[in-house]
């Protein structure tokens, strides 16, 4: 029995099947994403979605979908599914689905009369190519398979509509064709593993709708170009593989290539393996540089997300080499920023004031999970350079004040992870002494000081330790209030008393200015007011402005983004803090909290964790379908649990 399996009853009920999405990626930023019934519901969906750096830095949908038709005794049964105006779905091929499972690769079983057809999809590693294998399991007479490709050739941010500029020309290649709709795009090669006939029958399929975009308040319909269709006889003894890619391929090798790619996949046969499989999808290689994408389908590499995600995505699953390769790129980006140099690295938002502090935390995890001495040798110079840069006041928006705390200006521009903006201004304008910035600062001072002692640099260590002592006392004087929790930020006479999750880091980090009793007070109020089965709320229901439902058009969602929605990655730090205070007695509680995420493996984007959840029941998943920080922190928590279990 597959861990990720859905039966006929669910698959044929579009209310149940359409909200469930699948995501397959390579390591170069390209992906395949759709619903489990292969009906695209977002403009980001497609069979082959790739970056086209010659045009811009966005992904582009080349091959939107591929409709299969089974032909037997002259009768045609179309297995495709598209949404048109007025909740009309056509040609309703989902009614033929008997089951779907995704343990290794997405696999759909169709039954049409006496024909049972299996369809499997795999996205090739390090190559912009989707492979679909069709296997005839049962048939009592000659069976023809017709494949009809729907082409878009457009950015994921835009739509295509019927136009006279689209190029209809195609060239024949071995067992297929190649075509390109517009200048600047690569050729799309569509080939089969068996000799076939391509019938040129160009047409536009008009008014295809994407309900997820409609929900989000965007335009939601487009026209797709179909150049014609392929026909091939399929027999029980010979599976047929379809390839869609941007280069020619030896079609006789497609079955072997498919089998080899399938063998490389991590079986998604339990909760942890699903998370590991999802973790692999965020690693992104461009040229000689390695990045962590913040999420799919629309996020790129963001510096803060990369540093928070990196330990969980790599070290927690014993993939140390991946950590080191990403850090090589990250180190280049950090030095380019500190030196004021222009660079071509695709690491966004590296100028944000807490990024270097998160980079220190990332190296700290390497020291704990791999080797303290290895961390000093590999990253000691970087750590010293970053801390010197910050201590000497060189950062444009992170100033070390006389009280030892760090100060950032966030009045006009969002500078923390709570970064939603409306009309160019932050929805949550956190400014001044920001609680997690200073928790990170104290932790960084102490960690780098201790590492410096090990390196024999006692003078630098003493400088950081003295600053940490001053910052630690100022932290308690500034943030700790009479109710036992921490203010979210303090700026002059402005003190934000809102109960927010940003205080939890102070209880989670290895080095904290709070004592055990004070940490427990923080954990208690977070547990009471912010904890949900799907993460920590970004704002307490008791605080003003609570807005827990991330729904509606963009501006409505922006106002809710950090005003009560729940974030799983924050719960990773909460569970670390809980284990730190309650030790082994906390294990059963943490295990129960993790169980709250298991149901996500079979909904939203199957096998992964979405960006955020509504803060109120039923805690619906929202936003990006797969989010790196969430996957990373759940994996890191599982790793922490293993360590406590083995004590």
C-alpha cells in the first residue's frame, strides 16, 4: 500500500482532487506542477516550466499540458481535463481514473472499457526535460494512443492569448517534432520512444481558466495553442515514453532514461521521506553556483530564507556536502555585499539587517551537527569578518548602540521576515530594537567569541564577550515586561506589546540572555496564545488587528499575511525551545505536534508543506505550495528528536 495513494472515489470528485497538487523539479529551477488529476488550476502550472535567462529571470511555461486519448474499435476516450467558463470541465477524463499514487513518481491508472493504462511522470535531474511513460496493462484488441500537446510559451507571470504572431512552423525530428512559438525562446522538442505519426492540425483552445488565480483576485483565463497530435499504437509488451525538452534526445533510449531516473528518486513511503524528497527540490544549481529556492512555484533565492533553511534541508539528512556547496555561493554573496561590489549572484535581499546574523546561526548548526573544529576551519574567517563588519557599524541598517543592542530602521521599508507591504509601506512596521534581531545578535556574539577562543584569537573573543554582557542586560531591560513575555520591538517611546512569535528565538538559541525561568515564561505564553496544529500564529487572537485568514485579492491577503496566519517554520524553533527546557519529558508532546503535519502529505501539495496556514480552524494551507523553511524546520526537529531519544 502506497503512503501517497488516492482511490477512484477521491480522484473523480473534483472538489477533493483539484485542491491537491503535485510538484516535480530538477536542480536548475525548472519544474512540473499541476493537480493530481492533471487539470491546471494556476498560471504557474505546466508540464514543462523552465527558466529562460535570455529573456528574463522568470520561469516560463512551454508545455502546458498533454491530453491523452485512447482509441479502440474507432471509439475515442479523451483522458484530458481543463476548466472553462462557468465551472465547465472538458473533456472530463478524470472519470476514467481508477487510482493515483506518488511514492516514487506520479502514477495514474486509467480504465476505459477493456483498456487499463498506466501513466507515470518523471522530471529529469539537471536537465529541462519531462518524461511520461505509458504502459498498457490490459487490452483485448488493437489500441491507439493519441497525444495532444497544449503550448503556452509565456512567463509564469503572464498569459497567452490567440494571436497572429505565434509561429506555427515545426520541423520533424527522430520520432517527433520541434517547434518554437516566439523569438527568444528555445525550441521545444516533443519525441516518443516509438515511431509514430504526427498530424498537423493547428488550433487555439480558448478560454481555459485557472480558479486558483481567480481566488487570488488576478486575471484567470488564457488561450493555448495546439499544433496537432501524435498517434501511436501501444501494446502490452512495450511501454511508450513521451519526452518534452529543449534539446534533441535519442528516442530509442527514452525507456532506459526513464528507468534510471526513477531509480534515483527517494521513495515517499513515510512522513520523513516525503520531507527529504521535498527538501531536495529546493536545491538550485545555476552555472557553478548553488542556491536554495525559498519555495515553489514563484519564489526565488532569498538570503534570509536560505540561511534559515540550509541546516534543516541538508545537515538534518546527513547531506553535508550540499550544505558546503551552497555556503560557497552564500559566502561569495556576503563578501560582495560587505565590500560594496556588484555581483551576478542570484541571492536576493542580502542587504536585510538580520541576514548576517542568520548566516552565523547557520554556521553554528554546522558546528553542532558536523564539527565545531570543521566550522572554525571552513567558516572562521567569514564569521570574524561579518562580526567585525557589524561591530564597527558598517552595515547600512544595523547599528550597534551604546547599550550593546542592535537597532534597525523599519518604519518606511519592511526589514524583517514580516515583510508584507501595501502601497509601498510595511503592513507590520517593526523598527528600532527588534526582538529577534537582538536575540540573534546575542547568540552570534557568544558563539563567535567561543569559536575565536578555540582559534587562539583571545583579543577578538574578549571584545565580543564584553559586548555580549552589555547586550544581554540591555535585552532584559528593554524587552522583558511584567507579564513575563517579550515586547516585539521598542523604538524610543514606542513599545509594541503585541504577542508575536518572534520572542521564541530567544528561548530556542544556544546562547540567550534569559534564564531558564524567563525562557519558560516565553514558552508558556507562546503555547497559550500562538500555538496551532500547523505552526505558530504570527499574532495572538487577543492582540489588536488579528486577521487569521489568508484569502481574497492581493491587498486583503497582504493585510493578513503576518497578522494571525500560522507558520510551521516558527514551530521548529518553538519545539527546539520546548525540548531545551523540558528535556526528555517533552518528547511525546513534540511528537504529537509533528503528527499534526502528517495530513499535509496528502493534501495541498502532496508530500510537502505549504507556505502558511490560516490561524483559525480548519487551518487551511495557503500561499506557495512548497516552502523551504517549513520543510527544513520540520526535518531539523525530527533530527533533534532523534538526539533526545538516543540520550
